[in-house]
C-alpha cells in the first residue's frame, strides 16, 4: 500500500498474538515498526534501543547537559467533538529507523520499562506540541515524559521566525525543505496525511495499515527534524555539542562518531549561514 510518499509492508512475525511488525517506507527510508498493546513487547523494544545505541547513550552520559539522545514522539487519540475528551489511544516512539506504536489505551498496564525510558534524563523526546501531549499522557496514565523539546519552538529560535511555533509537523517539515534543508534524508514536502486518517478512531482494537503508516511517519519526521535542528541550537553557545550518527553506533566508538558528526555539522552550519 503506497500513498502520498508513505508505504507499508507486513513482515514475518514469530509472535502474531502479541505484536504486528511492518516496514513503513517514508520517501525511501525504511522504518521497522512494531505495533503492540503488550508490555513484554514494549520491554523488548526498549531493551533493544538501549543495546543497539549503547555507545551513543554512554557518550551522552559523559558529556555536558546539552547533548542528548533524540527520540521522536507522537500520540494519537479519537478526535474530540463538543465536550468530548477522549484519552490518548496510541503512543509512538522513533529512534532512527526503529519505531514502536504502543496501543496504550488497549494495554492492561503501562510497563515499568516505558516509565523508565520516558523518564530517562539522557533522552530528549521531540515533537510538535509535545508539552501538551506529555501533560495529557501524565494526566491520563500517570506516565511522565521527563525531557521534551518542541520542534516548533526550536525552529522559531534558530530561524528567528516566531510564526514557526504555530505550524503543524508537516508544515514545519515543508518549511525546512523550502529553505534548502534536504540533506537530512527526507523530501518532506511530499508527505501528506489524509484528513480521514487524522480524524479516525485511534482507539479501535486493530489499527488500520493507513493509521500505522502515518503514526510511524509522524514520529519518524519528528525524529529527523530533531536530529537536524538541535545541533544548531546547541552549537550557538556551546561549540562542539552534536548528535551521533545513529546508523554507525554499532560499528564505531562513540568518540569516532562524534568527531565525524562534528565536522559534518560545522560545514553545513557555515553553508547555511552564508546562504541565508
């Protein structure tokens, strides 16, 4: 199934009773996506993130308070009409090409591993309107997101454009693309989320493939924008504070990764400031 720059394909699954596994492709980037309402599956996904990116996270722990490991964050719920106040139905997390869609409203409990992950001060959860989403999550599920960064606020600070704070996620992505920021892997202006998907019932027992692919796309785009924006904001007052190259963590030491990334960001920074 392919629509508006996003497609989905089901993958072989050894645990069909507790999870679904897909490859969601966003403009050529393939994201392995796990959908579940079961705590053990959430435990496994989080453990794998800590294992796969151990070098990066360990490097973050040793550095100053500014560099943090980025996690794309998104929540969905059934639209409210009138006095309705529907609870959050799904929580989506994305780290590079790994995505988890947790059907939190359908879950028996919120697993301890998720509480610890969201409360990890070495992580920065990024999204548009994320503070309100985090407050709603805490109010409804007693689940606190310790460190959040709003992408609209960050973009407004970097570009000196206050109106960026009011943009939706895909509108912000289009702005970045229009300003020439295409080197970070996404042609974001091609991604459009159909209105019938955004207004659909996210609390149903089985999510549709359309819901899955766009929940994943939102979290992945949030991760990509966060990966792009935050080195610039940190660089303005703190020199060499940059993100790691996520796909290289298992192959190189954290120090080597940071050295390569620092040089790449410095060159791009000089180019952007000269051009604009």
